[in-house]
C-alpha cells in the first residue's frame, strides 16, 4: 500500500517523459501476469465474445455452408416474423406463469426455512437439518428428474403404487400437462430451497442477540420476536433478492425444463431457451431461433439492469 | 449461539418449528431412502408387491447388472475422465486469471474486469456458441466440454477478491528475495488460499460430474457420453434399450434405482468436505469486496 501511494505521488509530479518510461516499465513488469491471464482471456474472447458477434445471424438467412460472412442479409425480417409468430405469445405466457409461480411459492420457502432454523436452540439439531437440506443442491437435474420418475411414474412409480394400494386411481403426474407447473415448482423447492436459505441465515447471523433479550424482558412472545426482530432483519435481503429474481423472469432453468418436457406438455412447458434449442440445434433453423434467443437475451439484459438500479434505490433505504 | 431460555420458552412454538423442520428433512430424505432401498429389491417384489420401502429380500443383482453392462461402465469412466481433466482445466484457467486480475497495479485491469462482468449479464446463447465449437472442429472431442465451460465468471470474481486479501507486504518481501510472479503464485499465494482453492475445485468437480446438456449438444458419439447422459437415456427409453441379461445378472426395474445411487454417491462422498469449506471459502470471499 505504502509503495503504491509513493509511486503515484512520484508519477504525478514527474515530467511527462519520465511518466511515459514509467508506464512502459509497468507494461514490462506486467508481462508474466499477462501470460497468466492469456488462457482465460482467450476463453472469454473465443467462447463468450465471438458467440455474441455470432448473433448477427439473427439478421441473416444463415447457411452453414456459407458461414457468417457470406450468408445473405435479411435485415429485420426475422424480427418481424417473430413479432407476428403465435409461438411468441405462448413462450411469454409460459415463462411468466412459471416465473410467477416461482416467485410466489419457491421464493418464500428458503426464507421460512431460515427463520425456523434460527429459532432452533440445539445446535446439533440445526446442523443436521442444514446438512440434509443443502444436499439436493449438489445433485444434477438428471438425477432429480430420475428420482421423480422413480417416485411418480404412472405404471410403477412408488407414489402411484401407494395410491393404488390405498384404493385410489393412479395419477399421470408426469405425462398429464395439468401437473407440469406444480411438478416444476416442487422440484425447484425440493432441490434448491435449503441451499438458498444460506444467504438469509447469513443475514440473521448479524442480528444482535441483545435485541431478543430486550424483547424477552419486555415480555414479547416468540411470535412477536420473529415478527418484530427477525423479519425486519431479513427485510433488505429479501427485497434485494426479490428484485434480482424479477430481473431473471425469463431464466427458468434450461436443463431442468428440457428434462421434464415431453410432446404432451410442450404447450405449457416450452420456454425461450428450450424453443431455441429445439428449433435451432435439432431442426437447423439457425437464424430464426437465434432471433428468438436475441429477443430473450435483450429483454433479460434490460430487466437485469433495471433490477440493479432498483436494488440500489432500495439498498440504501434497506440497510440498517 | 442463542440460549433457548434467553428467548423465553413457549412449548407450542418450539414444537411447531421443530416439527416443520423435521418434516422438511423427511421430504428431502425420503426420496433418497426410497431409491436406495428399492435398488436392493428383487425383481419379483418390484413387479408384484405394490408399494413398499424396505424389501423382504435384499439383493445386489441391480449393481451386478450395471457393473457388467458395457454401456454403463463406459459412461461411468467417461464421467470420471471428464471430471478430472475438466476440473484441472477449470482451476488452471480460473486461478491464473484471478491471480492476474488481483494485481491492482496491472495496466488494463479495469477493462479485463469489465469484460468478465459483462458476460454475466449477456451472452451469445446456445446456437452461436455451438457454431463456434463446430467451426473449431471440437464436436465429439472432450475439449468442447472443457473449453466452453473453462471459467465460471462468478467463481473467478470471488477468487480474485480472495487473492486481493493476501497482504501486499508478503508479495513485496518475496520479490525482495528475487521471487518471480510464477513462483510467488505457486509457492505463496496458492498455499495461502487453500480454502478457496479447495472450495472451487469441489464446485467445479461437482459441476463437471453433473454435466448433461453440453455433452448431449457437443458429443454425437454415444461411446463418449458421460454418466448423466446414460442415466437420462435409461429413464427415457424404458426397458427395451437395456439388454435383458448382463453377465450373470438379469434386468430389473431396480437397475434404474441402482444407477441413480451410483451417480449420486461420489457427490455425497465429497459433500462433507464441501460443507466444511463452502462456509469458509465461499462466504468469506464474496463478502469482502
């Protein structure tokens, strides 16, 4: 630190030619560091930025044999087609409904878990609950979906076997599109709500225990302690995460949805990412599906930036 | 930390929270338990017994079937291969770049940071990335998996702030002793950052072990598919894709359960280590600017 300040002071007073030689020596000093950064830099350029440039095919009638450079340009034709495409309404509707369900049902689950965990006094019990409910986060969606199939399949699923032995009808949980949305949200809750509780627990760890002691002295019940101390302590974290979630309404977990989609539930299960994959990669409509992807990414970018702006507004108010 | 009595005791409240936590624990555990126990159930019981959790007779037929099934063993070994090499690529790319970006004096640091940050907000998406991989002739090569996911920007940023917290004096002292950047990185910075290195190694390893979609997208040759793709295929195509007999073992629905167990066991085995570190490494790194 001291060195840096001294260096800056020298630089600001030195003549321009000295400053220039100093800056070129900074480049030279940085050479080994640039070598270290190089692989990562190339990764970002080749696999992150060149694909962004590749989005130009949304303005082309891309032909794999002609490449980006020689494919014919079509201007905004693909976007005109998108805006009149009935699929767009379906994709938007499905995305918004699934996101809405996530916000109403999935979002509060980790908050509730964190509050209950913070109310447990025996630390061995709290730790064992945490150990177990964090675990599903590390399983792949393939495993989670396979476990769901083992339990809910119509023919030999455990739950359906149970229903039958209790005298009920078997239910087509996995193939009837009416159950798709519930299935999607419940899988999210099962897999991620434990892990997502960590951030709320971190917020609660910062609460001064004396607040609770004072409340007890004042005769506050446990309910009132939760209501007047725990919940306000979570407020800013909840608001910020909620806004950030709003910024991601079109991101619904591509792999997850892809794995639970089938031809029967496609009408309620198709979202932007899966639509792009099916039409682009599987059917070869590169340009049009890229257009759909661009549409989604741009809306996503705008929403995220708005969300960031909003959290700053709330962040200042919400910080205690 | 907080004493039970200090909060005033209210039996109804305690019973309610404890009860609800027990229920959530059971909801998480039951599917695991069901899959594990039924993977040991004999075929007749699964086909005719209806609902049960604990089999009358326990058998390891399903595991024997998988061990002698060529497709399963290939995909299992592929997954091990991809996890080991992929994680090496991830960690070398990520830690080197994070170390470089942790140098406050570095020219161009700001631009590089911005370059990383922007990819967290916007991306080219599936198709342009696929076209890049294809034009590099990486289709059907594992390098398509290693390279397309070489760096997770979030991990990179957390690791960078971790490196930034190492006292500058250490670096200066080492430089006085004639230590170059590479030695500084390998001998001083990495050993000092062991919790972060361990955390991200495990996170990347879990991610690589779980990789499904990229493998489907970039690998056409089914002999190269990792375990997750095998698992998916097995569930999707019902029984007829599996041979009826494999070695001395016959096919049974419990083979599906056994495959899930085998795919999940490595994760559950590294989980205690993960848990030990993710509080330390993850939260510590991300909280400090």
